[in-house]
C-alpha cells in the first residue's frame, strides 16, 4: 500500500515571507481514505501577539485556544512539529505531498524553518519529495459545461471572466451546497481538499500532476 500526505497551512506575515501558525495534515491511502490526521498550532508564531495581529484570520485566535484546551489541536514548537511530521513520513514511507496550490504551502513551511533557524536549516520536506497540486489537477478536470455554468451562474469568475478554482468553490460544486464556507484552518481545509483529490483521481489519471520535485 502506498501512502501520501495531504496538507494545508495558515500563515501570518506578508506574502513574500509567510510564517506558519497552523499546520494540518492527513495520511491517506491510494483511494484517498484517511488513515490518520494531525493538527498543530506553531507555538513560535502563534504565541507572538504582534505577529498574529497581522494574520488574515486573526479573529479565529479564540477558537484556536478553545481547540488547544480541548485537545483538538496540539500547541508545539515548530521544531517538535517537524520531528513528528518526519517520523510519520518514515513510518508510512511517504515521499509524496499534496495540497491545493501546493507551492504556497511548500514555501510557507520552508520559509518558517529558515526564519526560525536564521537560515541555519533550510529544508522542511524529506529529500526527494514529490508534490501534487490539486489546484493544477482541478484546472484539468473541471473543464465541463456543468462547471462552467456553475461558475457563471454564481459569478465565480476572475476579473478576466475565467472560472475560479478555489477549494471552497470546487467543494460547493461537488456537494451542490452554495452555502458552504471553507473554515480556513489547516486540518479542516485538508479534509475538503482530500475530497477534491478523490474526485480528480477518479476522473483524470495524474499524467502531469507533479508540480516539481524538490
């Protein structure tokens, strides 16, 4: 059985130097069945009040504290989160990582490690890791008249009149639920992105799915 990890990050700071305060991921099998999930709050960033003031979803901070106290999320240093992540990768022999706009999550985790270690350590993912972008897959899969009509009728269009492919919009389409709102927390977003991945894999062979190799 081959396993993969699907992941999502929430960040603060600016777009050129995103720093992760929420890291969620799930180990999945070849059929996108979830084997185990993990939700971490990065203490190094989250406990910095000034840093968190600039987070786009700063209003969720009380919810994070509630989840930490209830055990739904673990508050750990980035160093210990990485140790746990690498241990899980080794346990399941994972070298394939998936996200919606995976380049952003890749960069945010790399940037956070470099920032916290003052560039002494620069790489978060295991050597030889491969990456799959469900955003890229979606642009190859959701090319039907049905999705076109869905985007047009709901004005889910870019300024240039092109269909949008955010995870929230695609999930609304898949579930026929226009009231759905993405939670924008790591693990919750992972769970909906896994359903997008499942649909893409059932529809399209990943012939050109790899974004790049690290």
